[in-house]
C-alpha cells in the first residue's frame, strides 16, 4: 500500500520510522517532511491547506492511506475532504477535531457527558474575563481557546498577573487563538498523558507518558511545546487507566458519536491525577510531540494495520496494540533562544549518536548543501530505550552527548521524577 504522511516535525519522523517498518507499506511519501523523515520516505512539496492539491496527489500516486500528523490540518477539515473522495484517512473530522481546536467546546462536552474536569468560565471579552477572575482563587489557569502551538496556557500566581496576561491574550499574544479565553480552576496533583485509538466505536489504549513542558531544569521558565518525555507513566496505574477509560475516554467517544460527529484517530488525554481521581485537563486530536516519539519506540504492533483499522472502522476486529515493557525517554535539543526567537542555521553532527537503543528524530532540521542545520526551535528528539527509566535516561543522555550541536541546548533532568521513584521508592 502507498501511504502519505503529512507533517515535518519530530512526531512525524517517529511516525514515518514506524510506518516504514510495516510489511504493508510499499511506498511512503511525506509532505513536506524533513531530512530525518527522508531516510524513510520520499519527501514532496505539498501544501496541506490546499485540499485539492493533496487529493490530486493521492489520486496520481494511488495512495491507500493518508496519515495527518499535526493538528492544524485536522482543525481545517482536511480529513473530511479526503474521506469525501474515498481516501482512507487517519485523523478526526473537522467537527471532531474541535476537541483540540476549541477549549470551550471540550469543556462544554464534559458538562454534557459528565466527564470530570476543572471548573471553568468561557470569556469572549477582556471585561468579561476580568469579571470571571473573581470566581476563582489563585493560581489562575488561563487558556487561549484556539490552537496556539502548545503555548496558549498561562498559569498566573496573582490576580494582577492574571489581569496582565488576559490583557495580552485579548490583545493578540496568541493571535486569533486568544480571541476567546477559558479561565479554569487550578487542579492539584500529578499530570500524565493517556493515549487511545478509536474508530468512533471501538477504543483501545496505546500507552501512557509524562512530559516536561517548561524550558528550564526543575520545571522552571516559560512553557514550551515540550522539552522531553518518557513512557510508560507508572503513576498512571492500571486501575487509574481503567478509570480514565471508563469516566473520560469512553463517555467522550460515545457522546461524540451520539451527537453526530464521531471521533476517529488517536485521542490524547492530558490528565491531572487528583485526590478525587483523574480529571481531564485537555484533549489533543493527534499524537503528542514529543510523546509520540517515546510511544513509537515502545510500539511492537504494526502501525499501518492499526491506523488503517481506525480509518476503516475495523478497530474492534484486530488485536489491540502491543507495547514493549521497556521504558523510552526522549530529550529535546532546542536552538538557543527557544522558546523565544531561536537561533537557526547552526550545523549539526550526528555521527555516533544512534545505537541499538538510541534513535535521533529530526524536529527542526534542514539541509544546507551537504550540511545538516537547525531550522526551528525544537531541533532534535534524542530518544532511547532501557529496561528502567534510569537506564533509558542514561542511554538517552549518552546519545545527547554524542550530538555535535554547538547552537543547541537541552534540559539535563528529563525523567528525573521517575528515576527518583525507582531509586528511593
């Protein structure tokens, strides 16, 4: 089967690496791809916002499955356009992708379905938001309603800080994503990520992870798209996973189906593990980045088979995903200046970084002649496996130390919380 993968980041490199391993993958294209993805796929220049061009490419190249990596094309309705032409597509419809595309949509769905989540207020103006602050106690959780590349959340410690942040949000700090804002109650507990595949009816878990959002060690500094992650997340015990499926994932999929917008694809639930049990922080309508990288390192099942079964409504007919008992841990190497204005163009050397246990996924790279250089903020995802979190961390940082990237930096404490638990209990 011929497959088209849309996207260009570390998530898509991890997906291309796993898709290319399938015996069902005859030819893999990626649009636009990156130099790492080019090791597994033929990269082509296609604009995902040009639905007609994507459809024409699929027809001309007998594409049997389209995999949409990033969130923006999903929210834009590309999956609908492809399905209307009879092209199997992994990823939710425009309506269903509102679970990520609109924080207020998800909150209101939680209200209707009785899904545990933080108390909230939806605000459409600065004046309304300032008034809504009076209903909450600090710290305040402020979220741009729309897509903001993983950076649309502000946690304000004081009312004054919250008012300033709201002014910036409504003044365009996150572009159109901040034209509406959701203010939430601050939840206390440990955060973890739960992933499930669904065809709109059947649902199967596909792993757990924990990530590190802040740019600085010790979880300090501004939020980023993610500076590292590891899988599994032992804090999400089997009992808590079962509860999350029963109280959060299953009601979501059932309600979406009953309301005429069935969800098909991967459902990524960000959870807070509170004293009252897991509560939904937010949904993503695609694999996380960099969580996808650690999930793909552990996945033993055929990814093409799983994605095609989701696309064709046959998920209940095949074996559920199998994941290795190993830990996987990924360290993001970012360009100096990230998450502000990153320094791009720096040369990168990867000789000796990869091994039987380590893989480097490209996130923001390009070729300048024969030289690999940085082209974005998050540049590399250095990912490794091990029998424990401690071993996976050791293998990942050994690979990091083998990377020659003078303009790059990384956190040196990815996975440290789990390593401490293994060491001290």
